[in-house]
């Protein structure tokens, strides 16, 4: 009897150990899978924060480039008024939110200043020397001669003979730049090459430097972080701040454009909770079925012993054993049926997702074909009128246009299908001017009927971009139609202005005189629309346009213009021979 109890205890211990090992394995697997999702979200958050910082700093860089050759500054080299130049720089600083600005000659002498005195060492700085070489200089840090953390842009000013005659220095206050996104989630910081945190949405992390494992931090510094490598991911365990997760997934991203490295810390507690829940569920199931097995084994052994001792009682207990066996089989059958029902429900959810995607593509195709079909109808009516008047050549021209539009509609369908599958035709050389001409031609009749004036600042020659002609044409058709819809029902003036910015970067702006955008953050969401419910306005135009521009490496932004109305900017890449190869 004692030997049997010892054997049962050993079996129970081995079973518990196996369950614990299985639970640990399930926890590790679930944790790794959950970290994939956390890493995807962290990468997206880091990309958004990085793009936001780079965009803000580029805005100041463009200010320096554009103002460097201002006539009021160039006149300083010929005895011009410093008061006028100082006023110009002060106005520029006030409008852009810069900390200050200076204009220096080639010797480093300050010729004009927005406010305050320039640091004495500015003429010996690397960014000044780079600007004197004709390039754009930049620097960042806390030791650049200003009390605050600053980011400096230096742009050269060229004389009529092509030499560099002066340098415009624009100083950006990083504290002001951080003000709008301080405290937002998750914790993001941008470090200098030395490792010091320079920009962050957690003020307590400023100027912190990561101390490698095994090294003692310098006096007064924060504690070093403990890094745990889980698969391809780094998990930091630290006590940097009560507003930074104690255990966080760490991702980094180099930003050579601004000379910083972006880092993000995302809390892994949800991933750990999910893995714990999965492991606990598996352990509970194993313990439950193990208990059933142990109970059944013990019961059978007890029945065997009872049969050997009192065979006469076996008949009386047979019915009880049979009932228990039937109940156990019924329970097993019910669990099998429940598992089958769960599998069917999962299959139904997958099928529902497929049907939803097909429905969205059907709506997108009808939206994209609306403009070509309306144009075909108009050309067909014109051709009928020309035939009635005996103008055969004009009718033939209209029929040719109908054939071209039908081919265009087929190409639109092909591109939309490719877009839905994340596939597209190879990108190539596209004349951006011709594309906008086509969009203007397709929308000409509609704009004329609505009383809308299209002001198209057309360049004299072609501008070649990298992209797809049909997809790019549809983007501008959508933007023009949306602008016309926004101005429907309002009094004059109704004007749409299209302009190409052909400089270091290539972009197209489409601006209207409508009421503007009520919710700029949602304009590119699918099915978001401010139109009344009707056959038009399914809310897919801007969403599809966003996807089309992204498919060939561009970007589209929308917001309210400073003088009223909405303004959309389409950023594209120049076509280059190596890009085509």
C-alpha cells in the first residue's frame, strides 16, 4: 500500500514537471509571437516620430536656403542698410518660430542679426566652413554658444560671379520643437553620435547616455539599462523614468539626414500578459485532463482490487462504473463538437474577411471608372452631333478619343487590381506636365459646368518624374474633383490652383478656395467623406490616391492653406536613368 502511494506521488511529480515545462515553452513561444506585433507597432511609431522631426527641421533648412539670397541681405555687401536686414531677419524668425538668425560675410563678420549677438566661435565652426564651400552646413548640441539646445542650419549666399559671399545661419530652439509632442506615447528619443539624448518626448531623458553593460555610470548619471536579447529584439529593463516602461522593447533607426539616431521604447507588459494567459490556459487544460486520467486510473485500479477482494460486489458496482464511463465519453464527445464548432467559426471569419475585401475593391473600381466613362459619354454625344452636321473628321477625332479613353479605362482597372494585390506595372519615366494636362482635360467640362476656374501654372518644358502615367493621372483627377466638390454650392470665387515645385525635391500642390478640411487627420482613411450620402462620395478617392502615390515611392499630404481653402501636396521622385535600370 505504501509502495503504491509512493509510485503515485512520483507519477504526479513527473506530470507536474512536464506540465510546467510545457507551460514555459508555450509562454516563450507566445511571448516571441507577441513581440512581433509590438515591434511592428514600435517601428511604425518610430517612423512617424522620425518623419515628423525630419520634416520640421527641413522646414527651417528651406527657410535658410530661400532667405540666403534675399536682396536685402545681398545689399549688405555693397553698403546696404543693416537696419532693413535686421528687420527682415527678425520678421523671418517671428514667422518661422526660429530662435534667432545671423548673416555673416566670408570673414565671419556679422552683417545682420535678428536678435542678440552671434557666438564668437561661429566663424571657426564646421557648419560655417561647410557653407563657405557652397554646401549646406548643420550642427546640433548644447555647446554651440546658446543657452538652449539648438539645431543650426547654415546656407551660403552666392555673388553674381558664383563665389560664396556670405552665410545665413538659422538657429532652431529644440525646446520649442518638442513642445507639441512632449508626453505623447510611446517614449521616443533621438541621440547624437556621442550617445547623448538630444530630442525626446520625455524631458527626464534629456542628455542621458546609455552606459554599456558591465560599466559603472559616472557620478550623477542615470543607472545603466539591462539589455535582454529575445530573438531579434532587444528588451530593456531600466528605471530611467516613471513615465518610461520598466521593461520595454527597444528599436533604433539611423537618421543621417539630420545626424541623429532615433530610438523608441514600447511597453512589453501586454505581450507578457498575453503569453502568461496562453501558458496558463495550456497548463490548466493539461492539469484538467491529467486529473481526469489520474482519476480514471485510480478508479480502475480500485475497481480491480475490489473485484479481487469482493467479487460478489462487482456486479453491484458495474452499473456505476458504466454510468461514469458513459458520462466521460459524453463529455469527450461534447468537447470534440465544441472544437469542431470553433473551427467552423474561424473559417467563417476568414471567409467574411475575404468578402469584405472584395466589396471594397468593387466600390473602388466603380469610383475609378466614373471619370473615364463620363468622358466617353461626352465624346460620344459630341461625335453624334458632328455626324449630324456632316463633320466627318471631327466625328472621327471624337471616336479616336473614345477609343483612347476605353483603353485608359482598361488600364485603370488593371492598375486598381494590381494596387489591391500590392502589385503594379514597372515604374518608369513620366512627363508630369503631360499627366496634369490630361487630368485638366478630363475635368474641364465638369469644372466649366460648376463655374470653377482652373489656374494651371504650366512649366514651359517637360518635368520627368518616376511613376506610372495612368495612376498619377488618376491621383490628380481625384484631387481636382474633390476640390470642385468642396466648392459646390458656394459663391464665387471658385478657383483651383495647380503648381509644380521643381527644385531639390519635386512636388505638386493643388489648392482650392473652398471651406477647407474639417478633420485633416482622417482625410486619407477609407470611406471617410464629408459629402452627402449618394452615388458619389464613397470616401475612397483620397484613400486610393494615397495608396497610388505610395506605390511608386511618393507621398501625399493634405491640410488647410493659410489663406483659406484646402491644399494637397504630392511629393514625387525625379526620374533618373539608374532608377529606370
